[in-house]
C-alpha cells in the first residue's frame, strides 16, 4: 500500500509545480436570489394608474354643453277686425252694394339667415361645430334652425318649415 501512497504523493506534487496552461480557473457559480417582488409591485402600480385613467378620466373631461342663445321670431301683432262700410237703407228689390272689406298689409318679416359657422371639429363618432359663438352637436337648435348633420366642411340646418339649408365653413 505504500507504493500506491508514494505514487499519489508524487502525482500531487507534480501538479502543484506545473499548473495547467490556458484559461484561468472559473469562478464559483452563485445561485440566483429569491423574492423578486419589486417588478410585481411596479406592474401593479402601472395597472392601477391605467384603470384610474380609464374609469375616472372620462368623468373628469366630460363634454359640458355651452348654452346656446335662442333668438325668437318677432311677434306679429294680430290683424284688426275687418272694417265694413255702412250699408245704405234697403230699397225694395234693389240689391245692396257689395261690402268692401279691407285689411292692412301684413308687416314685412325678414327671413332669418342661417347661423354663421365659425369652426368644425370633425370626429366620425361625435362631430361638433362652433356656430354663432357656441358649440353645437347634431340635433341642437340655433335660433329657429336645427342642426341635422355636421360634415367635414359644412353643416346642414333644417328650418322650421322642414326645408334644409347647407352652410359651408368660411362662407
């Protein structure tokens, strides 16, 4: 057994005197740390802020309608009752002269001009227009006119009699 022990001692001594050539020895491998909860907290904070913007944001920035001034048409005074000419005394078998009924001429009522478009904010889902200094949606009234449609460069108004007029932006 001593022969074997002597051989092992000689091999160990020769290895220590002649280290292997080439790359330096590798560093020991460290195991990864456990408990990486930092990224979970960051992800939770981002999701919370996104939910906050999604639910509370629309409530804060909801469209508040600007009151539109309504201009009423001038009141036309009622016509006076017809004035009948006095009838002459009846004469036997003579037809009375026809009675002339005269009415005063009606006052001239100027047709109201369509509202003036000052701007269009076109969005396919909810277009808006700035008309006579106020913001209007489809269906709103401006004076006697109702907004029927808002296009990219024009607005279609409906008069009280049902006729429609298209007003171009900038004209």
